[in-house]
């Protein structure tokens, strides 16, 4: 078996290294799980033990290379100190992959980290891939493989779960039993010393038994590779992702606004969304949304139809759906007339459709309404509310399921989700609906959030990067910050719209240049290490005559020491924006844009994407800003050309991505007015001599 991923998920022979017959020991648990008659694993299971010849009914051998037939997968539960030698044994036995359950490695400190490195060095030498260490294990429900700490196999289905947390392997089993969720593969990666999420996702992307990939991620080893791997899959297979650790107790100090507003968690979530993943906020939603996408097609529009036997719940659900950016539109007179044929006179065929309390006719009314709506092009999804009486009647659920099947046979691919508000006495009816492939979300809030999270996503197109810009500035300070005049010159060479400037080194030069430039002007002190100029009184705006320019220059010299200043004609009033770039250690170049000036950190109204981006994605960034209305000409201000801004943003993203020597870029503010755009301030921070970030 040449491919290690096939050996991991579909092994013909599995060896438990550290096998035992003692109850409570990991070696006994794994032998039992693999050999369980309930699981039905058809492959061979053997034990590895220094002296025993048989354990729990399974043949046992002293070494891996003593087994009479090739082993595809080794499950390692021996003490941590033995791992390097166990991996060497795997290599000698030509075993392609080992899952290391044992702990005591990098998660315990420096000594454990050293031991982990030695084991991985042995793995690379002997061409053995390692899952873990310190992990939950691996499951393939379709072939009965339970090489994990789980107490049983989940139901077979289309969800494959990749997680760093073993607890979610356990949760998958319980949600499967309680909620009827069906799983294909489950793998918990533990310390990710070798195999990481991108390795597994690439395999699952082409796995025919996997319909949806669910990811629980705590950290990234190679964020850009993960982004590219997910982006290659999401056009054909949904990926649902949860990134934990979004609010660390201590953020790293950041010298630029771009760095301050693009924390690791912000970049990670932006990258996942940009790759086309459905990003959720918690573990319950991770499995709920994954199960919904395994049962129903994704939502490909905003228009939702509601059928309810409670007007109040219908109104509540409408409010919640609209709060998630969805819509509950009024139906056309023709469609209302068609639906009204099965409703009582006091029912409502508008949206939400209220079937009232005519209990005896519930099955007919729900079934007919579902079928009419599923066949209509006026809505993109149908949500029947089954509340109390309607939920307690199995005939109602059966009628909904029959209508769904008829609609699918007729070619409809819109999703149907049920809002379930019922007592436990109706649980059997809910189970029937779940078995029929219909998600049943608890209460309106759960329904609205789950349905919104299933909205179809596709990876954003990645344009080709432009030719690399000029070489890095030579005169940077100790922290890598380039002098502002050099930064402006580089942007001007690239064709970006900078505000004209001149560098002045004495009072006389400043006064003469200001008179030639025309008032009013802006004067900015230039000193090494002076990054946040406004905070240190190094910027003077609105200088209207020669005397004010002279006074400002002399003030800079007295407070900040002698040095030059940068003089600019003051830009016309307009909307202050920011465009920034940063090289993330894991995800590579990113671009940021939003409201700028002094309000950038106060409002935190920015969008983040992995760079480079194209114009279409730049437009989407702008449209998702909370201050989007300011572009339309708020309170008499002239409107801002969004397409022109998007083109500038896309060009900057491509230029920054190509400038491998550039670590941070802060264009703030960029003044937008009816006349166009002007870059009035910029900061650039170059990478150090080794090409690494200063951050």
C-alpha cells in the first residue's frame, strides 16, 4: 500500500504497538476498539508486545518486522521515551504511517519538544508519516476502522472531521447517536509534528465518501498552503471551519495600524472565508452546519419562505433571518393564490405562510405549501416551522418529506430546513425527519444561524501578481522603517496617486518651498524612529502663510532635535481611508482596507484578505464595511467611486505581494473625494537582512 493516506484510512492490517490485555490501559482499549464485532473492521489486527503471543484474541509479536504479513498502519501507545525507536521499527517494517496516541512531547515543555523532534527526524529518515503525537486517533466509519479513543463508531455518513482536539472526536460520536449525524472520516492531529490539516484536507477533497469537511483548528503551520488547499476544494465540496483562540489574552505590540488591526486570528478567519469555507463561531455550530450541508444543498440566494402554525414564531424567525442578512419576501399574487387553495379562510398565504390551528389539515397544508415553494423561482430556501401540535403529528413530517422527494425528482436543488419547537414527546418524529435528510434545528435562533451559515461560498479568484517593484530602500532605521520620502517615491514609481511633496532641511527652504507650492500646506517632521507622527506632535496642518511654516519648522527643531521635514500642499477635504499590507508568518502577504485617519483603530472598520486580490474581491471588501454608506455621499459629501477605489486596492495588493522585501505597508490616510484619491501619508517597513519579518 504505497500511499500513506490510503494506509491511514483504509488499512488492510493494523498493529497496536504497546498492546495490552489489562483493562484501563490504552493498549487494551485500542485492541478492543479495532477488533470490535460491532465496528465490523474487515482488516487484520495484531498486537506488538515484548513477550506475549496473544492478547484479547489477537496474535501478538515482539517487533513490527516480526509480523508475518505487511502492516499498513501502526497505532502507538507506548511511553514517550520509546517513540524514536518505535518509529525506526516502523521504517524497518516498511510501515507508511503511524498514529501516535501517547503524550509527553512538545505539549509538556522543552524536554518533550526535544523528544518529539528526535522522533520526527527518525520518521523522515525512515520515510514514515506521523499523525500526532498526543492525539485522539483515526476513524473511518465506512470500513469499520476505530483506531481511536472513542467508545464506539459514529453512524456512517458524509461528514469528515479534522480536528486538533480529541474532545471533538468524542463529540462526533455523541452527536451522531443523539442527532443522527453521519460521519465518514475523523482524525485528530494532536501536536501536528508531521502530518497537518492540509495533508488530510487534500485527501478528503477527492474522497468519494466525504461530502462535507469539518475543521476545528487551533494553530497553523503553513497558513498559505492551507488556504490554497481549501480553495481548491470548496467549488465542489463544502468546508466548514472553526478557528479557536480568537481572543488571546495578550496581543503583540504593533507599530503600524495595519499590524494592530490584522491580528493572527483576524487573518486566519479572513483566509478561511476567502478560501470559500463556511466559518462558524463554536463547536456546536461546526457539526450542526456540516450536518446540514451533508443533508441539504447549500443556500444559493437570500430569499427564504417560512411555513408556520404560529404567527408569532413566524415573525420571530423572520426577524432573525433578516438579522443574518437574509430576506423573507412577500410572494407573488399567483403563488399566494396557489398556496391559499389548501389553507383555511383565515390562513395567510403571504410569507410567512400561516396555516393557523386547523390541526386536521396540517399534513395537507404543509405538504402542498412545501411542494409549491420548492418548485417556485421566487424563493431560495423553504423553512417549515414544526411547533408543538404539528411536530407531534408524524403525518406532518412525512408530508414534508414526500413533498421534498417530489421536488428533488422534479429537479429542485434548493435547501429545506425545519425549525423545530417541540416537546421531547416528539423526538421520534424529529428522528424520522433527520433520517430523511432534513435538518431540524432547535428554535428560531438556531434555525436562522444555521441556515445563514450554509450560504454557498466559493474561493475568491487569485490574480497574477504584477512585476516585482523596485529594490528595498537602503536608508532604513534600526526597526526597518524607511524614510517617508523614499516610501513616497516608491509609490510614485509604481504609478499610485501620491500627494506631491518636497523635502526641506532648513527654515529658509521650508518657507520658500511653501510659497512656491501654494498655501495651505502641511509640514511633517522627518526623524529616525518617528513612526506615529501625529501622536508626537510632528505634523502641522493648515499652515496658511510663510510665518506659520517658519514657526512650525522651528518648533520641530526645538522639540524633536534638528532634522529635515516633508512639505505637502494640503489635500482637499474628503473621506479618510486606509490601505495596508503585512506579511503574516503563516499566511504570507495580506492586504487591509477600510476607514482610516485618526478613527482607524477607534472604529476598527476594516476588511482583511490574503494578497493579491482582484477588483471584484476588492469591491466585496468595501461593500462589507460598516461605514459603506460614507462612500455614497453621506450628508451632502460627494460620492466616492467604489470601483476606482477597488482598482487602487487591488493594484496595491498585487504590488505589495510582489515586493518580497516589504514587511509592512501603511497608506493612511488616503484621502478620497469627488476628484479621486490622494495618498497623503505612508509608512513602509522592510524585512531584515534574512528576509524575516520584524514583527
